[in-house]
């Protein structure tokens, strides 16, 4: 999913439906506002936590270092764009070691 900032609303809508029960893996680019407020960070965390409550586990993530996705902070720079992959553990074979 690469929807340039609409991922948070999209995730909220998907979480209200049953479609995730049929999704084995979810790969997405997420954007965090530059210097987000604590309330906004809590909103982002809540959405990702709801994914985990549905059985999704973060399998991989990386910072998107594209130059326009960086902003300055006192200790250097931060990205506000990340690539994340979640797997749905409900599809894992529980009988395998």
C-alpha cells in the first residue's frame, strides 16, 4: 500500500471491516508528520496496535531515506517515511516447529 499519506485513514477503514481476516501479508509505506504531536503519535500507535490485535506482526521495517522525506532535528535528521511489512500470524501453521 503506497497511498502517499492516506494510509492512516485507509488502515482505520480496513480495521472496521472483516477484510483483514483474508490478508496474509500487508506491506505499506507510512508517513509520519514532521515533528508530530504526542496526540498524533498516539493515534498512529493505536492504529498499528489494532493491527497487532488482529494477529499481524511486524516482520520487517526500514526507513525510507529519500531526501525529501527527511527533516532536521537537534541531533541530525529524521525520516517521516517508513516501509513496513506485517504478516498475519493467523495463517501460520501452528504444527510446524
